[in-house]
C-alpha cells in the first residue's frame, strides 16, 4: 500500500498483448509483437475498449483510432492537437509562434 496516497494497486488480468493482437490492436507503427517477444507480462493495452469503439464507429485503422483518441484527450484538456500548446488565453510563450511561418 502506498501510505502517502492511501491506495492499493489492483492486479490487472483483464487481457494480454496476445488478445490485443487478435483484436487488431497492433500495427507497424505500434508493434505489439515486440512485447510478446520480450515476454512482457503486463495486462495489455489500457483503454482498448475506447479504441475499438472508435475503429468500429468511424471505420478507421488502429493507428487512426489512436490518433483520434489522443486528439480528443488533448482537446478535453484544452490543448491544441495540432501544436501541443495550451489554448488557455493566459498562456505566454517567448519566441516565434509555432504556427507562424517565416517569409523571405
């Protein structure tokens, strides 16, 4: 038990990387075969149900569904998915804006 935070980590046995591969949750960009080759004992991908739902509803690939999910998370946290910068009007940067282009 983590005494400072007051919680116990629960064991996760809700899946495996083999299950994830069987469900189509792997690609050349996100290769789970390497996890199997290294005998990775973790429970597999986190939030895979959400990724599968995106794949089914929007008829997109695993990589596209991961991108859509990540963009949603960024937007929910008030971060511009295109730049990775906060959308908070109080946010201050020093230097050129990432969206500005230099003209010659």
